[in-house]
C-alpha cells in the first residue's frame, strides 16, 4: 500500500520546510499581539488546556508576523499532548535547528524528542494511517476498488480506432515488378479503415486509476489513528496544523 503525504491542506498531507530569518530589535503592535497570544497559549498549557493552546499558536502562525524563538518548542509540546506526533516532531526539530543547545528549553526539547520515538515508530509501522498519523478511510469515489469507469481515452467515445496498417483508408498499396502501384483491400480491417478499440473493446468506456485516491483505494481522514484494525476510530482531532514559514524575532 502506498502511503501518501496528506494534504489536506491537507497537508496534507508531504514534508514541509521552513524559511527562517532572525529580525533584531523589531517592535510594533503586531509583535505585541504575538507576545500576548504566546503568553495566553503558555498559560493554557499550564492549565492543561492544550486544544486552546493549539488554537492560540495557530493564530500566531496565521498572522505571518515574527514569532518568539521558543514558540516552536511550546507548540511541539502542545501537539504532543494532542497526539499529533508527526507535527510535533517537525516543530521540535525546527526548534533544535534554530536554537541548538543554547535554546532556553533545550533539555526539555531533547526529552520530548525521546518521548516521540515510540509513537512515531507506531505510526511508521501502522497499516491503517498515513505517515502523519491520520487514519486512512475507504475512498468514496471508487469505494476501495482503486479504479473507476471513465470515458475511453483511446477512442474518445467512438468505440473504434483507425487501422494502423492502412492508415484508416481501407486499402493498402504495393508496387509490382513493373513499378506500378497496385491497390488491395486491407485484410486487417476488412477494407473499412476502422478497428474495434483495443482498449475498451467497443464499449466506449474504460477502467482507470481513481483520481481521488490515485489508485490506492484509500484516502486520508481528519481523524488521528489508534493503530487498531477496528473501523471505529477512538481518537478525534479534526483540526490539522499546517506548517508555515516561521519568522523569528529576538526580544530587545
């Protein structure tokens, strides 16, 4: 089974890269709003209101303004608590890349990195979710068959194609020993110039890979996977976290 990168704005769902610039001494109302949202998110984390913290962090990302350099760690921790392990690992790695061992939460980040090892390995080994950890479900377009009926792309709904031997003319030519051109009925198409379409066999339709699921028979849902075969999903977290460009700022 091919595992895709969701997309969903799905991310889906692919690995997302950050372009990061460090702005020094920048001030203004946008940064004030960012600082306020950051403080509210951290306070929500302290109250173990991680969904609230997630929404606040998302507001910061959506604002496209410079963010504090410690935010990727806090967001990674929040996503971990919400069981969005793959997203958590991506933000955590970005935090470590940006701050290194000088980061204020470097030790906590390394500990979180260790905690992520088991759930990430479970996602990798699971046959019921994509690599982001979201449950796969049967494609509603092909109902899991991987193929759908569609107009024949070879004959374009004609049911027949031109004979390649006579170029659709119904006759073939040959020069005799006197270099005179002689005409003969094409035996391949019985002089009609047409043949039954070899792809659809005259039915004018063909079966091809479903474009909704790319021929996999499954698509990614918005539900986190519990890695069990049961059709009933036990984890429900329908808000995915998009990876955006992180622009960091340092505090004056």
